[in-house]
């Protein structure tokens, strides 16, 4: 996953000659060449091995974060969820144990009162108390079994959720590598199902000479002009100023955030930035 902090000077080697043509006097406006890229690109895989059952997007489609983009075959998992749900809904044993405790408690309290008034042998009171304690234990077992059924439902529901592939970002589909009927695996060597790119905001990489280090500030507003056939000037904001200078070229990288709500600006194009 790319981010603002990735440093790839080789991708921007074409910018270095242009830096020599720029006026770098302190306090004066200056121009730098740049490259417009997605803010991040994500290869979307699967958490479990399975067979692709359905896909809901294709290359070029827009997606939103959390949107379902594909599902794996999940007949077994769905049946397990239904069974676990049925078990979790069964409350007869819990209700029976509750009523038994209530009856045993009343019985014990009556006999204890009669024993205190010497109207009944103390043994009868002890027997009623034992029945009451046993009923309480049976109620505890019923409650634990019910909680266990609820936990099993949660577990089965989580396993079923692993069969649903959701978009981790808002962006566009740039590649589809697996299709309905294919077996997909979660290991790193397996091909991803989709590749997605976040295009709003865009990330703009600018290489500047070390003489400008400390001049460009985070939060500064700059203008970005994409190369032809794109037209227009766009406002961007300095997001990150690299703290690492490249000793060989005497340059450092600045990253800009360029709003692109209508996705009118493509990624992967050269540009110029006006500070």
C-alpha cells in the first residue's frame, strides 16, 4: 500500500534536469516538475481459501469504503449460521430452570418458617434448602449453555463474513485478476482479486533541490498544472516534506494532496507545480 511517506526517487528521475532551469532565490516564486499519483493503491485479496461466487464490480468502476465487491461460495457457512441462530433462540431450558428456582425458593422459605416455629422437623427444612441450591445450580448451567449458544452464533457469523470481500477504500477498480469460479487463497503468493486506487485526493510528488529545504512548509497552498492534453490549474496543499535528503542528487521530496472529488484529474501524469 502506497502512502505519503513512500520515497521512490527513481520514478521521478525525469524531473532532475528541470530543477536546474528553475529560479531558486529565497523568497521568490519558483516552479517544479511533479508527478500525479493515486494516494494509495491496494491489492484486495481474501482472508480464507474459497471459490469466487459473485463479483459486483469491474475495472473502471467506482467503489466506496465498505462496499461489497465480491463474495465467495458460502453455503456451508450460511447453514452453520442458521443452526447456531436456532440454538441461540432456544430459551425453554432457561425458563424452566428459572421457574424451578422460584418454586424451590418459596418451598424452602415456607418450611424454614415452619421449622423456626417448631411445626416441622429441621430435616425437612434442610431438604428444601438442598432442593433450592440444586435448582440454582441448574439455572446457572442453563444460563451458561445459552451464553455458549450466543458465542457460537457470533463465531459462525464471523466465519460467514470472511466470505464477503469489501472495498477498504473509496476509489476506483484499476484491475481484476480473479473471476467467478476461480479458487483464491489468502497467501501472499496468490494473485489478488482486485486492485483498487484512491484518486481523491491525489498524491503529487515533487522533487526539489536541497537549497529549498526549510522553505516549503507543510500546509502551504500551491498550484498544480497537469501536462497536456489536460487543461486547468488546480490548488493543492503541501502534505509532507521529506526529512531525508538524497546525497547523490542533492534533492528531497515533497508530497502534495490534490482534491479530485469529480475524478476529473487522472493519475499517472506529469505536471508542474508553482510555489
